[in-house]
C-alpha cells in the first residue's frame, strides 16, 4: 500500500510539468470563462489543430456572451461549418443565452452551470476548474486513459457508469490549490505522453507513481470493449440543375443528423434510377440522363454513408417540395453545408 504522501508528490510532479511544458494554445492565454467554455465545446471530438482557427474566429466575432446568445442561427452555423457535430453549437448558443439571461455571466457554480443546455459533466468540470479554480473533475478519454494506468483501474471505459469511478479518483487526487493545472495536466499528459499506443513512459513526469508502468501493463489499459459496428447506409445524391443554371437544394429537418443544413436531393438507395424516380417525384421534375460525378464514404458516430453522386439536368423548375429551392452557385456558398454536400458541390460545380 502506498502512503498518502504519494498523492501530494504525484500532484506536484503533474502540475509542475504542466506549467513548464504545456503547449501554447490560444484558449490557455485567457481566463475568460465564456471563451474557455467555447474552447471546451469545440474541442469535444475534435483535434486541437482544427479547433484553433474556429476558436479565434468565434472569440473575435462573438467576444461577449450576448454576441453569441443572439447571433442569427444561419450565421452561427456558417461560422461552425467544417467542425461537425452541429448540435454542439446549437446547444452552446442556448446555454450561453440562458446563462446570460439568468446570471449575466458564466455562473461560478458547477451545479448551476451543469443545468444549462448542453453542459455535461466534462464541460462543467473543465470550465469551472480552468476559469474559476474550482476543484471539479473533468473526465474525458485522455484522463481515463492516464488514470486507468496510474491507478490500475480495470473497469470498461466504454460503459457510462465507469465515468463515476474516474470522477471519484480525480476528486481524491486533485490539487486543491491549482485544480486548473491538475486537470489540464492530466489532459495534456494523455494527449502528448500517455498516448493510446506506445506511451512515452520514459518521458513521463508521473512515472514513479504509475502502477501500470511498474507492472509493465501500460499498453493493456484502459479496458475498452469494442463499440457496436456503425450501420452502413447507401445514399444516392442527385445534383439537379435547371435551365437558368440554378441547382436544387433541400434543407434537412431541424432535429437529428445535420439538422437544418442544406444538401442536394438524395435517396437512401444504391440504385441511381430508383433515386432519380424518388427525387423527381418529390419535386415534380422531369430529369435528364444521370452523370456520375463522385463516390465517397462519410463516417458519422453511428452511421456510414456510402455516397454515390450524380448530376442531372431538369427541363423546368417543377414544384420544389417544402424547405427546398433553386440556387445559383454563388448563393450556395452562403448556405450552411455539411461536409458531404461540399464534396458533391466541389465535384459537380467546382470549388
Ligand atoms: S508512466 Fe507511462 S503509462 Fe504511466 S502515466 Fe506515464 S506515460 Fe502513462
């Protein structure tokens, strides 16, 4: 059994290493809770390099909570375009609006903060500890990996209830004088040193206290059961152009996958003729011959689209269904397009 002193030594080693070695990232140069909140939402499921330009754009375009709270939805989605997981920005806007209207600021209280729309335990712990120095657990995949190795925790990290075990572990270890460096130190260690494969144990500041390292088991942890395979769905897209050079686009429903974004008409079939019939029927159109333009796969969390895209000409404008319309190429640029639609647009119209 280790005495409790090891926890103090572990904390010191981690926080000192973090203060010395942390990467210089734009959100680490601010203590503005609202800006830190933006960065934490953007960083979920997204790489640091990808987030940086979006973070800079958002904090310049929406420097205060009220700027984001009341920004037009279409504009907000446009500024988020390319980051994916669009429900994040909708929830962020709702949460920021609620915080602004209720408190006039980001509340310095994890319980109140977590009641806001879209704020889960990870975001709450990260923002409260980093912005306000409140000791709160911020447990993400990186943190679970590091702590499963340091403490030899063998619970399956895919199971939602396992998070509690790690949250308790963090609260047992956390540096109460500098919870910000402690939480960020764990995240940084997971991102740069204690990596999923071949962790760089010889460079690790907490190696002396790492049980997995001492038992030579670091690559066995964390325990992670296989996720269910994603469902593969065929998707035939038909980009239809009318005689005046306009293209037909549809707006997706306001809820669910890629909510509210624009796309070329598509059908869930691998048969182009069947797709053409369905789309022509939907918009009252006569379509000319189909020309294949591009094929690709697009991977979502639970689903893979196998996309085959075709171009076709229409003799007249038909009777476009609700939430759809004809657009010139330059007008399409101002719509919010998900990445699969952009790929089709680039193939049929050009970038
Ligand atoms: S010693 Fe190795 S396994 Fe342990 S925390 Fe450090 S990098 Fe991870």
